[in-house]
C-alpha cells in the first residue's frame, strides 16, 4: 500500500470521525432539551395531581354536578 493510499484512508477516517462528532453533539443537545421538557412535564403533572387531590379533599371546591337534561 502506498503512502498516497494511506493518506487517503486517513483523511477519509478523519472526515468520518468529524461527522460522527458533530452528530453526537447534535444528539446530545436534543437529548438535553428533551430531558428539560420531561422535567417540566413532570412538575406540571405533579402540580395537577396536587390540585386534583385538593379538590377531592374539599367537595365544596368541586364543580357542581349538573342534573341530567329532561327527557322529552
């Protein structure tokens, strides 16, 4: 194998590694964003659960139950 062939292979490998590094960075950024979104959704779910438990614990705060509509 000649020096030119080895140089070409090395350049190809370095190019591939550069693209893989970029892809890994992009995936890491997307993963970090999704983690933040999941944490925000968990907090919101926790807050909604707390609100629901508060309403269930105080029936006076619950919305009034509508009577069924009259039948014709």
